[in-house]
């Protein structure tokens, strides 16, 4: 039995007390992966951005909002885990400062400065040692090329490529890449997809 850290869902990056930047991630894939890992007999700690989903039964769940909160929670948990599935759609940028009061309407245009968020999976993978790290890539063009680049640059063992149509969908498919092999999983429901993905990865890793 191994202990898996899973990130899931979107992040919210505050602009002011009532507004945020976010994305269309539903969290369904990450939550389905938690269920599949638990069914396969493993322990799961889920660090989740805001979703409408029920927490997976028998997982330790830490709810967060921003990428910085997700990073802090993951950094604390990583030392106790054997593997990481980074499924969250983490916002690449956040407003350089969240305003303390609601931003007022101005005349025509409003500019908001954004600064880069830390890459959580890359940061944790830098200290992975023999541990397993799996990432996801959602690409709208040149999927295989971008996924393979991310596999290398983020120091991942596997990367799972999906298309923008996967966001919020119940039926989906993935192409999974390791350094030297490629697998096609689905199309099928996200529950079946997660079960088959977990099988492929566990059969082809040391966990
Ligand atoms: O570079 P891109 O955002 O496409 O990479 C996607 C992968 O990296 C996913 O596994 C996602 O969870 C992870 N990621 C992250 N922290 C970020 C951005 C992406 O962990 N700030």
C-alpha cells in the first residue's frame, strides 16, 4: 500500500474581495483518480481547489482556493507520500496584488498586472528521488509535442494528455506518455478512465 498525493480542481486567484480568476476545471478527473487509487488499496491525500463534488470516501481531503494555498498544502504533505498525481488545473498567473476593496468601474479599460504562480508539480518533482510523479497536460494544439516537453521539463514519470473538450465532460480519453512508451486510454466515463489509467501507471512503475 502506498500513500498518494493528488491535486484536483481549479484554483481561484483573488482580484478583490468578491472577484477571482479561475478556469473551467470541474475536478471530476482528479476525484475519480482518488476513488480508483483507494479501490486499488492505496491511501490518498487530496488537495482540492473549489469544486461542486463530494469528497472521495476514505481520502484525507484538504480544501484550498489559490495556487499558493495549494502549493503550501502539497509541500507539507509531500514528505509523507510515495507518489503524486498532479491533476489540478492550477492558474499559471495571479493578480500581483489582491485589492482589499472591491475594484470600482473605470471609464473604458482596466489593466490588471499578473505575476506567475509557482509550478507545483515541478517544484515537488525536483525532490522526488525514487517517488512516482504523474502530470496532466491539456493542450489545444500539437498535443504530443507539448506533453513530451512537459514530461521532461517538469521531471515527470508519466504525463496524461487530454483535449479541452475533457473539461467538465463525463466521457473522456487520455494519451499517456512515459519517456519511451505511449498508451491510449478511453474514450469512456471518467470513472472507468481513472481505473484504467491507474492500472496502466501502477503496472508500469515501482509503486
Ligand atoms: O504547464 P501546464 O500547466 O500545462 O502543466 C500541467 C501540469 O502541471 C498538470 O499536472 C498541473 O497539475 C501541473 N501544474 C502545477 N502547478 C502549476 C501549473 C501546472 O502543478 N502552477
